């Protein structure tokens, strides 16, 4: 199995509803459409699902280590990781410390309390 996903977020744009656009670089591992991801700041964590991957105005099915891509992530709330960014004008934010990682457990294990 390859390296675990680590995506360093450089900028955030919040869209109306549950969708968030994150720009940054995949530092290790890979990310695919539909992947469940963990967004982590220094003091908080929230989960989301990748709904879009874009590079140079082209939509992709996946991105791997070294790729500078834009991720569309459906996340209920960014409030748990609010210490990782500062709000700017409109719908954009200045990121201070946010990363996206792969969840520690497989998706089906979240539905099994004994896992």
C-alpha cells in the first residue's frame, strides 16, 4: 500500500451550501473523486468528501504526490477547524495551518461501533 494522503491547503473559498474549494498541493499519497477525507487544523478536525479535483482548468479523477490541484470538498461545517484560517472579504479565507489527510479507518468501519 502507498503513502497516506497529505494535502497541504494554501487557500480556501467557501461556496454557498456545504461545498468548499481548497487549493494546495498533494505532499504524499493520492486522492480520488469520492474519497472521504479528514480536514485537520492544530486544534480541530472535520470530515468531508472529495467531489471535484481540478488542475489547470481540467477536471481529474485523481491526483498524486507533487500535484498542485484544487479540491472541491463537501463538508458540513468548517467551524471545528476555524483555528486553521482567518476570514477575508467575501467568501475567501487566509489559511494559517490546514491539512487534508486520509481517515484512519476505512469508510465501512465508521458504521460499525465494534471496529
